[in-house]
C-alpha cells in the first residue's frame, strides 16, 4: 500500500497536475483567441458557390458611401442567426452601419417606437437618421414555382432598405394608365414590388386628367389596348423632346385594333411592333415542349448583365420589332441596339387560320431593343422596347401539368429591373440583387461513399493510429 501511495504522489499526481495545468492554459488561450477574433468582427469564410453567407461586392459598393448612421435592429433573432451574421458585415464596409439584436423586454422603448407588442415577433427594422423601414421575416424569402426553389433575398432586402432610408431622392417611375394597360395592382403587382425594392418610387399617370409630371425619371407603357388621345400624344412627345426615357412592353393583341396615335410615338424612334407571334422548333430553346414559350438569344448590353448567360429569359407569346432602314434612322437621329433576338430555329407567324403558311418568317428577328434618339445638342431620349409583356406578369399560365408565373421564370424580372436602373442612370444598382435557391440535393453513389468514408473512416483511422503510437511508446519503456 505504501508503495502504491508513493507512486501516486511522485508520478501520477505530479503528471496529472501538469496535465491539468496544460489543459487549462490551452483552454484559456483558445477562449481568449475566440473572444479576440469575435471582437474583430471578421467576415466568415464562405465556401458556398453563391457566397450565401457573405456580402456581395455589389452590396459593398452600394453602402460604402452612406454617410448617415444606420442601425439594423433584429427582433426575435439570435446573434447566431444567418441574417444577423450577414448584417454585421455591413459595419466592416461602413462604420456608420451597425446591427443589433433586440430583446423587447429589455428595450421597451424600441418596441413601442416600431409598434412591436409580441415578444415572439420576428422582424427587422432599418433605422436611419431620416426614416425607418420594417422588414418582416416573410419578405426575406420567396418561392419559385417553376423550379420549386426557396429563394433567399435577405441581402437584397437589407441593402435596399439601407439605401431606401438614406437616399435623398429616389427615382420616380410612372406607369401610364387610361388605355386598359397591365396594372401594377394586378398583373404587374409582383414586378412593381421588385421595382420598389430596388429603391424607386412608383406612381400611375393618366394624361387625360393629369399634366405630365416634372419628376418623371422613366415612363413605363405596358400594353395599351386602346389608342392614345391627341393630348396624350402631345404630352409624351414633349416628354421625349425634353430627354425623357421610356420602358415600353407590349403583347400581341387578340383583337386587331388600329392605334395610329400609339404608332406616332413609336415612329419618333423609327420602330413598330408586329401583330404575329414567335414559335420555336428546337426543344432545347423552349419551355417544357411549349413552342410559344421561347428561350431567345440575349445579347450583350448594359441591361443584360447577369442575364445573357445560361437560360437568360423565357418569353411567352413574344412578337417581333421592326425598325426603319439606316437612312431613315439617321434622319430621325436614332441609334438602334438589339437586346434580345429569336434563334435561327424559330419562326414568326401572323396567320393562325391554317397550321402552316408560306408567310411564316423563319430565323432571327428582334424581340427587344434600345433606341437612343438625339433630341438636343447634349440631350438624348432612350426607349427600351420589348415585343412582349406577359413575361413579367404574375398571371398564372398552364404549361403541361404545371402552372407557371412568368415573372418568376429564369431572369425575366431582372432584365426589366436592369432596364429601369439603366434608364434612370443608376446602372450601378443593377447587380445588387442576389437570389440564392435552396434545393434538395441527392448525392451520387460515389459522393455518398466519400462522405461515409469521411464521417466513419477518418475517426476510426485516427483511433488506430493512436493505438499504434501508444503500443510503440509502451514497448520503448
């Protein structure tokens, strides 16, 4: 017994104390480093392809010049939440922007200010020196009914909320009404929400009851179904002569209505829209074997950033744009730049009374373009024209066994948002949107074997190596 006690005192106890001290020192160093690194507020390492957990360069570029103090309050969130982690990164770009998780029991003043009464309420408030904006948790995500993806819009919402609460004058977008156009309260409701989220103010404009507003940055004309009155033609013409910009989208009309006054406006740019529809013969250039849902060629242009690669856009029942010859365009002082064209395997048809007609036009036609008109020595008017409008509506359209929402297809909404940013001279906001899809992923057999080997094989290998080293050292003793 005495020998056993002696061994414990001289060997085991001494070594155990040293071991405990060493563990305590290492633990203290680890905790200290952890606290120090957290205080540095370093951006997390993001190895996801979409950079899901870090701010994009576009957002950093947008907020770096904000000079007002902005606080992003998180109600019902924890400091470990992904949204809060993302919001903290704004401070690394601009010290004026901070993020804070709020417990309403500890900050009843904030709860009262923003009308939050429930402790379980989840939401975000972006507060600047001028005004604030409330974001509900449901606004941070949307759902793509065509790809069945949940799309994370947290960064888009946060960045635009910061800009929205600090920008002095937001661009004013007017939607023309009075001719049974697509409405921002119905068919274009989703698109209008996206436009507003890109830090724009939206209003409707009826030129029969209201004079043309001086603060109009872009006029949107969305498929007029009746002709303009002369007074409207004069107002729009004057707007163009003053350097005003127009985004014009037009579907083919089922009833063959003549609209000469509408054409007078288009004639100022030397363009017109045909009365037929484009169909596709290549199954890889159409949606789910639907020839009328074409996937056209998107050309390189400032409004097609992040759009012309891959699927691009999907246009249902698109038409074609015709424009004057070079001599006439020179006389009008107009430069034409195509933006979207049909493919070589498409054809354009106006006569649908028979399955095929000799009048079908095969091959490439222009579906969208920019027409830039010189109206003064240093003044131009820009028109972006789409021979399609259905592609950005939230109308439910059946395709095969599915219902699709055109505005959610491919990059449909983005090319229109880019067009508005371009026409309002805010091209730097084009790349701010960051849609990231969350989808169910099924690994291949090889990938599954690799994952299982990492999960189970590596720990077993470490244990075996440890046993071998222990045996080797034991034999040496």
